[in-house]
C-alpha cells in the first residue's frame, strides 16, 4: 500500500507491506528522482524513536492544491504512480480509496493498494476519470489516444470544453455546463451516482477492452460542500466486456438510490426485495421534481457491513457480480453534519443464476481517541473501542477458522461473539494514533491482506470502513504491548 497524504502544511507518503521483488528500492528511486521526495525516519522499536506507523516514510513536495473548490493534483499523482508500478514494475492495481482527515478535513489522503506482479500489466493502460461537482471533469492517464476518446465523449455528450492552465493538476481539464452536476436540499442529494453509472457504461463501450477497476468518492473544498468521484479504468479485456453497471448507494441519512439500466427487470426485483426484507418504502415524490436516480427508497439505516453483504448475496443469486464496494463519510447541509455513504457496483452475466460466490467482508475499526491527545502531535495513544468484525456471503468455512486463529494469535483479538446477522466481533488493542491524523491502520490492513493471500484462502481484496463505541482511550509514550506495532509481527 502506498498512501499519499497532502495538505495541512506538510505532505507525506507512507508505504506499508512486504518488500517483494525489491519494490521498496524501486519506489525509493521513483519518489526521490521523479517527485523530489526525501526519505524520513519512520521509527523503529527502540526507545529513542517514535513507534513506526509504516514501513517507509517520505516527504512529498510534489503535492499541489489551489482555490477553495478542492482542486488538487491527487488524481494526477495517483495515476503517475499507477503507471510506474504497473507498466514499469508489472504490479497489479487492486484498490484506490481516499478521503479527508484532520479536524477540518483539510488533509487529503489517497490509499493505493497493489498486488503482486503479473506480466500483463506491462501493456495494460490505465486512465482515471474524475467528476468534480464544482463543474469539472478531469482526465489523467499516459495514453494519448484514450484521453482523446474520453475528451471527445464529454464534449459531445455533456457540452464540455477544455480548460487551459491545469497542467499541474491533471492531463486534461474539462469545464462543463451548469446542467451536468445537480444537487438540492440539505441532505446532500445529488446526481453523482447517476453520472457514475452513465460514465462507466460509456467508458467500456467507447474504449474496447477497458473495464472499471475501482471507484472512490467523497467531499472536498474548504467547506466540504463539493463532491468528487474518481473512476479508474484498465485495458484488461475483462470477460464482462460491455456489460452495464448498476450502482446502489446506501445513504445513512435515510435513502437508498439505484442508478443504472434496468437489465432483466432488476430494478423491480431489487425494490421488491428491499421492501420485503429491509422494510424500505417508496421515497415521497414531489411533482415536477427531476429525479437524480432511477429508483429511490426510504430506509432506516442499518449496519453498513451487513447491508453490503446482504446486497452482494442478493445480486449473486441473480447471476450478477459485485465489482466495487466503496464507503466514505460526506458532509450534508443539515448543520454540516456527517453522513456515511456506501457505493456498491454490480454487473450482470458473471455466473449462473442462483450461484452465490463466497465473499468475506472485514472491518478494521481503530476506535475513538481523546481530543486532548489528538491535539498533541508527538503523543501516541491507544484509542478506545477498537474492534475487528467480519461476516461471510456464501460458504467461507474454509477461511473462517484460519482467519479467527490469525486475529486471536497474532493480533491478540478476543472473540466477543456474533450478532443477529452472523457478524463476528473481536476486541483488539493493536491500533495506535498520533496527532490529528496519523495512525497504523495502513500497516495492519496490509498484514491482514497478506495473510489472506499467504494462507492460500483463495481470496482477493475488496475495501470498506465502518465504526462503533465502548471504552476509554489510553495515552502512551511507548507501546505497552509489542503486538501494537506491526513490525513485531514481521519477526
């Protein structure tokens, strides 16, 4: 995992994971020569350094941001790194996930996870389409023909025009008319989901052989009012080819929105299921009001992990496949309150109807810390109510016992039982935080991913984040337990 962190006065890059095939040396060369980064001391287990939260740490002067509408070169930097890791070192892009941290959301983070090398990556082109509700579409990628095709599509379909002077932030910047991005009300209602499904369907049609790899969205800008959605496509000749995309958005504020083509009456089937099992209701329609999605239902927000797993099971029973699962916390206009949103994207035609492939959903929750300690950048604390939860879709019996052993033996987790949805919960104390936005979640994420692969459990990575509350945080200058630092696990 490479984590890009920009803003808040200082910018850093953190790297977590095994040094397979000498990748740390190659990354060091790229970061220092291409981005003028300087390697910093990440710390170790000795008493005269801070506890390490990553395996390698660099300063990052390449990051740039401007204006009050969330303009930055995070997408461009991400794609430059993807091109290097994939096209030069042949690693495989797995997940891109981002968000805002800091007391005012002033620091942007982007986590990029790569999987072990495959020779196909040397010839696989990647491109990012970034939708910015401030009125822009940004394109980032190294293949000129792909960028030109996408630019022409947005010009013809959305009346976009090239905006000059953005070379430091993206490869092509398109200014769109006021009619493309829409929002209303105080609940954060917008048409980003609708645009996402449209762009995904268009991209796999006008770019033969390309498929969606990952999506990532959230709030940006000084007041957090602007929405962004990043979509990364790869030329990999995916077997689903031009199959359409259906996006289901679970919005904690009280709505479920469905966007995408009604393939084989899937809108009606899903609506019926949600009304019967989740007790959802039709959203109140206001005469003359333009819909921002294809189906909108009112719901009483449920556990996001269970809801995501249940939806995945439902769609696989219809022969659809879950492609991407991405969660973020967004700001609404209801007193600037925060609301969690989960985006889950499905495509038809992956398996025979009724066959539910095994999926394992894991949640690593770092807990809640003391605001007083967050304000002290040099103090390390053990946040309260740390937990790891997981639930299965289909038959994951071959993976459950090895996973429980790993979590209890190596992370010191204590099993706290299962809830009514079959979600297993373990209490842990391995997560640490320092200052307002530094923690060791990235390191532990990679340890869990490596275990799932190394244990030959035939798993591949999907990403999501969730939350809860229980006991008090523990301030600490040094770790009271060697398990609190992932470096102890390496030994």
